[in-house]
C-alpha cells in the first residue's frame, strides 16, 4: 500500500511541477539571473543552483516573496526586489557546467511569487523532458507494483 501511495504522490508531484514550469514559462516575466556561490557544502552539492535576480519594478506595490534586499528606486514606482531562489523542476544528478557561480542565466519568474522561477526553455535544453519522463516512469512503476502487491495480498 505504501508503494502505491508513493507512486501516486510522485505522479501528482510530476504533474504539478510540469504544469508550474509550463505556466511560468508562458506567462511569467523574463529576467537574467546570476548564479550565486553557495555558503554551505550541502548547497554546493545541489543540482539546482542558487540564483539571484532583481524583479521588475511593480507600479503601486511590492511583489511578495523571499527577498534579500532592495534595489534602487524610480519616483512613483516601487523598486523591484532582489530575490534568492533555486529554479523549479531542475532535477539532473549533477549541476550543468554552464551554471557556475558568477555566471548569468536566463529565467522566467512568477511576478506574484518571485520565488517561483524556472530556467528559460533554451537554458534548460531537452533534459527536463527526459527527467520528467523518468520521474513519471518511476511513479507509474511504483503505483503498478503497489497495486499488484495489494491485489496479491487480497
């Protein structure tokens, strides 16, 4: 039963992440982020790099989200904020060579929640599709194995 629940949860997670990435790439705001050097050993081992970028100024208000500091202002327009986040849906085993600290990368982010950012399609390359298919296959396999074990136990 646990195997079937794990498989079902993994499938739901895959679908939600793929939908979020697709929505942000289509409707999000483009930006250029800088890969930030990690301050801890465990963060440096994460395949998703820590990114820093400034949100676009939002007229009449501040965007919500985790922020690290304020940027310069324009009269009558609230300044954007500096955001530190990791890109969503980035699941390779090793960090790609072009995502080195200090490097620039194109992203898209949700203006309502700037912490939700994804690598631009041309930066991500074909690997996200392969990773999505592998995670989906793992979820389907666990769900099927769990269902077979439940049927065998009945």
